[in-house]
C-alpha cells in the first residue's frame, strides 16, 4: 500500500512577496493544466464526464470555484516552501512576463 511522505514544510513561513508569487504560480498551474486537457480533447461541460472528456474546470482561473483554486494554491505554496526548505533563495529580478 502506498503511503505518501511529502517533505515536512510546516516550519517554513513565506514572506508577503512569496505569498503573492504563490497566487501567480497557482494561476499558471491552472493554465498549464487547462492547456494540456484541451490538447487531449477535453472541453467545457457543466459536470465532469470522463467518457465525453468534459469538465467544468475549463474556465479562466478567476472563474474557478474556490475549492479548485485552493488545490492550485496548495501546490504552488508547497513547492515554494520546499524550494526554501532545501536552501534555495527566490530573488525577484528582471521580468520576462508579457
């Protein structure tokens, strides 16, 4: 039986800048996920239907229900906390965002 063992990041507290970064990453996680689903033939549907490849989550991030946004935020936050715990520094430099 599989027992997940994520690295404990509960001791890591993020600055306000990194909390803002978390939301940007969460939105991008959703965009990457949505792009992948669309490439796989998924379309928007009011309820999830795996046979028809329909999902209600193929909407812009700001239109997602909070519970779905929380999943993406948690993924982003835990990634940033892990990077920090492993000793890496995140430094804002020149932006390449368009």
